[in-house]
């Protein structure tokens, strides 16, 4: 049985760029988890993504990300992907 391998990418973004980047990442499809960390290294939110989670199911997540984006000037977005 083949196991999918995970790898991560990091993006340093300003608060206003966060929501647009997260939306872009969700539509790519091979993202397993997104973690947003503050400039000070504090984990603000971790979003597990499963196959088929789209649209209305993510509405509360978009609201939370929007609130975080309004509060932080800079943050790091860590993207955990699967390599199929």
C-alpha cells in the first residue's frame, strides 16, 4: 500500500494578503492542513482540510481567517501538502 508523503511550505504574508492566499491554496486540492502563526511564533489557527470540504462548510473558517488578518500585521502561513 502506497502512503502519501507530506511536505510543507511557508509563506510570510501581511494581514491583508492572508485570506486571498488561503482561498488560493484551498482550491489547489493537495493541501492537507494550513497553519497560521503570528510574527511572535504563536499558532493562531490550524485548519485541517479533507477531500470534499468546500463552499459553505468553510464559511466559519473564512470569518475566522478574516478576523485574524484584521488583527495581525504579519504572519506565517504553513501549508502541509500531500505528494501523491
